[in-house]
């Protein structure tokens, strides 16, 4: 029988198999600094390069002299001159091209030059602003003293000229006492008259000398040779234009034509 353990004698651990690497890893996890791996280093370098490139780009757009406004061009003008358009645009020369408020420039142009129907303000890198203009086209003229007011197809009065452009009919408004004037307003009556001429074939349009508006339902065209056309309202204009062309061919000697009801047109010689 074994005697008691003597003082100072170490107790031996029971023998067992050695621990496996996997179990040691679970018991004593190793700290890993993932940013030290090549993949992490590459990502960090890429991020730094992207930040530097972004900062350089912002400086180039706003702080450098490379991308500033030095030229302004205008195109599409017919009556206006490019110089007039450029002056009215008042482009912010020598400012960063990226900071130009193109919408504000377009609004400024339309306000200062009513002849402009629409305009595209385009940045043309690296130094230029392009102004692409579409001008209004006169469909009618209104007398104003010794001058003429041009009216476009939308009924907009956009310019006053000293000499009447050739081939543009004169608008005569005689609806001052008509209930139509109070119901529809002058602008709508003027727009209805302009819409009539816009729908006429070129050959007939050239023969129109005057459009008289008595009311919304009473528009009359005066043609060359003392001929008149009772148009009626501005509705069904395309259909009335076709009927009028047929009447002019079929009754070339007539002086009065009525297309107010296009399904029942009429022509007479007196």
C-alpha cells in the first residue's frame, strides 16, 4: 500500500493525448490584423488615389484657369444678330464653366429678347458657352401707329417693326362690343386668328391679305382680288383649309366663299 505523498512532491497530471492545433486555435485565438494583408493594402492605396483624384478634379473645375468661360457663341438667329444674343445673355466670363447657371441664362434671354421662342444654353468644354436660338415666326401683323406688331402662331406679340414683312397678313380686331371678347379675351381671339393662317397651304397663305375677327365664331379672310372667305370659328381649321382649296379650284371666278360649315361649303360670284 502506497504511503502518503511526501511534502514538496509534485502531483503528476493524468496522462492523455496531446492537444491538436485546431483545438489550440479555438482555445487561444490568434489576433489578426487584416489591414496588413496585400488585399487590404491595395484597397487603401486605391482609396487614397481616388480621394486625391477627386480633390484634383474639384480644383480643376473650380480653382484652376483651365476650365473657365472665355468664349460665347450664338447660332440659329435669323432676324436677331449673334452679337445681340450674346450681349443679352450676359454670360459670366472668366468664371468656372461648371458653375454657370444655364437655366438662368435662358430665362434672361427670353425676357430681354421676346423674339426668342426657345434657347438651349450648352457648356462646350473647356472654355465655351453655346447659345442655340429658335426665333418666333410672325403669322400676323397688328398696326400700332405707323409701325407693326408681329404676332406668332401662339398669338404672342413679340416685336414691333417699322416695315411690314412681306407675305404676312394684317390682323384686324373688331370684337370690342362682342360678348366673345368678354368670354374668351383678346389673347384667345388673337391666337385663334393666328391658328387659321398657320393651317393654310402655302399657295393660299400667300393670297391672304387680312384676317378680320368680329367674334370667336366670326373670322373672315380677305384674299387678293377682292375675294373673301367666311371662316367661322377657329375650330376644325385643317378641314376648312382643305375645303377652301377645293372651292378655289372649282369656283375660280367666285368672289365669296363660305367654309364655316366645312361639310356644306358655298361659293358665290357677288
